[in-house]
């Protein structure tokens, strides 16, 4: 259901109460029925105007200019769980939209990536997160069909460079919408955008992706392609953050490759020179309660951490957490959150 979700029972009750009050205790400026109607009608209009979905406005982020040029950033990644007819009751999207918005509001990220967002779900989020800009398209046709792996960013903090933004398919033909050539049965994508931080005047890149859940060669090909795109970015002196649902834990060769470990990817020995750092693992290397894909169980127990925020070496990681909100669960994944400071431009060059 799109647009305003419901006219809540509480609003209906309030309207009934207004009628009752008007008929039994009229306002002091008139006791006639016509005067009572004049008083009640505007109140009904005001109540009805608020019955749509609550708009969540981001806490203002008017950050003072920093002479040191450091970009301080709050980042998150959140697999929303796609809307489907099989999810009933509290797992249905119409029941989860408010918990999802609540979780995002509590994290208050400056920029975040989502996965498994269908077009209608994106319309719901954009209608509620009015202080955020959005970049993303559907993976099936490059327009509205299929999952979005989109990027939200604060309009008050960042200026988007839409000439340096896009989506590519994780395949041998990355510019072909819907393409899949590495054994995965559904298309997989990555989105990126360059943002300029208004506080410092510096730019940085955000990449967001969702890897295949079944096919390891697809994950390995995705790692090679995404790192090539990172290396080929237009402004190579600007820092990068890579977020997403990788459907792979830290010791998977494809994730290890992103972190600079030697790996055999698609049958070829490989090592990426410009390794990234997993923000959560950097601060909590021995945590045995790091599960993000909890399959609606709501528990962090175990090490099934498939959602990652990866940053460049030299980035200061101030905090990293897996946000395990209580019932009602917003998704079958917990979002991951990090507070970071990007290094100076000279130390980010590659």
C-alpha cells in the first residue's frame, strides 16, 4: 500500500470526540448549530491532514567548517528484506515500514546503503526520509523493476555529483541492465555516487552492493569488478567507503580479497593492492556475537556477519556496531553502523 498507509483508529476516535464535544459543550463564541459546525470542521481538516505516514526529518547536521579537512561521517548498511506475499503478519512490509524508519532514525546516518528495496518500498522510504537524497535504480531493467541497491545521503550535508554516479551489473557486461553471466540466477548490482561534504569542501565516494546468495564464482567476479571500478574512479585522491550485503562472512575469499588478502578468484591467483578495512572487524576482531543475517530470529549469536562497511586504511574508525533492535524486527538482517573520519586528501591518494 503506497502513499498514506492508514487513517488510524485514534484519529477516527478524535473526530467522533470533536463532534460530541461540539454538540454538548459549544465554544464560547457561539451556541448555534451553524457556529458549532464552523468550529468543528477546521479541526477535522487539521486532524485528517496528519493521518498519512509520518515524515521523519533528519537531525540537522550543520557542521562547522573543519580547518583540518577531515570528513566526519556516520555510515550504515541495511538489508531491508524485500516485500513479498509470503511474509505475513509482522513480517509484511506494511507492518515493518515504521520499525524500519525508526531504526534509521535512531542510527541517524549521514549516508547509508540499502539492499532488497523494491520500487514501492523506495517510494515509502523517500516519502518518510524527506531530508535525504537518494540514488539508485532497479536491477532488472535499470529503471523501476527489481531490487534497488540504493544510496541515501543527507541533503544538508552533501552535494551529489550526478555526473560521477551510476549503477553497474555484476557480470561480464556491467552496463547491460539485467545481465548475469557468472552463474547467478538473478541479476546483481552495485551503485556508486560521489558526494561533496559541505563542511570541508572535499569529495568522497560511496559504493553499495548486494552479492549473490548462492554462487561463489559470482561473488568472486563481483569482488574483482567492484575493486576495478574503485581503482578507476575519476577522483582517485578522494576516499571511498564500500557498504553492502555481501552474502559472505569475513573469511570468504571474495571478502578477503577486498581486505587485501591473497585469494584465488575465478581460478586465478589474485591480490588487490588497495585493500580496504572492515570497520566492525577492526574494532571487534574476536566478537562471537556478530551475526547480521538472523533469519527473523532476532539474535546476534554466532559469526554470520554478511553485511559490511569497508573503508580505506588510515580512516579513523571511531565506532562500529550491529544494530539489534528489539521486536518488532524491522528486517531479517540487522543493519551495521559505523562512525568514521576520512583521512586527509594526501593520505587517501592511490
